[in-house]
C-alpha cells in the first residue's frame, strides 16, 4: 500500500515530512504498539516497508524508528510531539503524521484495505 494511500485512509495530518518522494513508497506491513520494546523485538529484518502506529508520542518512538530504519510513523488519537522532539525530527529521515483515529480503528481501516500486520513467528 502506498504511503499516500495510508495517509488518506487515516485522514492523517503531517507533523514532519522528510521527503515528498516517500508518498510513492510501498508499505507491506503495519505494526501497532505503545511499547517500543515490542517494536524492537518484533520488527526484524525490515526493508523499510513497515509503518509504525503508536500512541507513544515521545523520544522513545523516534529513537525506535531510527534504530529500525522506519520511514513512516503515525501517531494515533491526535497526539503531537512537543517542540523539543519536533526539532529532532527535522534531523531524521522519518516522515511523521498524526491521525484522530484510535489505534484500534486505525489498524482496522488499514487491514480492511489490505495492509498486513508484521509476521511474528
């Protein structure tokens, strides 16, 4: 699913856009969590095709995305980064959005359109 489709499905608003070219990037998986340790443990060998949905709107989610080379984070429930973390995003290659949907609704909307969850075997 293209990034621009994910954004449209979630009615997401941009917080930080690193590059406009990412809108045409194809995402294969979605991982939703507020526990960044789960993201670190379960998103493995990612080729950048996973979008992270989280309500954890702080430095931990940004650092986790950086460690996993994730290029798209969507914060749920309309959450926004504080000014210090917002400044940090400008130095990252991550594209960050917020949606008013809950995590449950956001996941359901993406799943209904064909985006798969991360395979955790």
